[in-house]
C-alpha cells in the first residue's frame, strides 16, 4: 500500500469515528465499544473500553490482514470536570488532526476554557505520543499512544 494512500484512508476513517461524535456500537468483546469503517479492500477498526479512564486499539487491515496499529490509554485525571465537557472538547481537537500524520490532534488547540497539546515522536511507520488537556495550569486529561506498521 502506498504511504500517501494509507494516510489518506486513515485520516478519512478517523474523521468518521470518535471525533465525529457518533455512538460506537457494542464491541464483540463484552464491555467494549467499537467502530469500523471500510473502503475497497481497506478496513479501519477502533475498539476500546472504559470512559473516565479508557484503553483501546486501532487497527488498519488490507484484504483482512492487519497492516498498522495503535494502542492508547488515558482519561480524565481531575474529577472536578465533567467527562462530557472535556470529551466534547477532545473531539473538537481531534478533528484538527494533521492529514499527513493522522494519529491524534495537532500540536496545539484551544478554546476559551481548555488547551489541548499533543507531542508525537516518529512517523506513521513507528511512533509514540502523549496528549494532554489543560485547564489553566493544571493537566486534567492525559493519553499515551504508540504504534506503527505491523510486520
């Protein structure tokens, strides 16, 4: 698969997933939620569990064979904020993901209440990253993620 085609498919799939605000379907594994998107012989799958704190995995398949994946874990670390308010802001930040590196959001996004920051080392082939949401000087949400091509 061409790297540009791969990034374009991943970008489009993620735009239709969590950041879109759609309700995920119950997962095949009890206690999980999942979203899938297919186009041609490519398929994207995001499966996660949890809410306040969550963990999950994204996989991209070509002809039903896993080619790329990302694992993530994190959540709200300050219970003075509602999950709805923080996660609505997170969805807005994730909509701003870069097209050439469609992993999470851009490096920085803010509104009048929150600041989103994302740091990624590596590229689509192999990466590790960390994102936060801040309120004032306090980190109220954090997420760690890593992944890359599967060989």
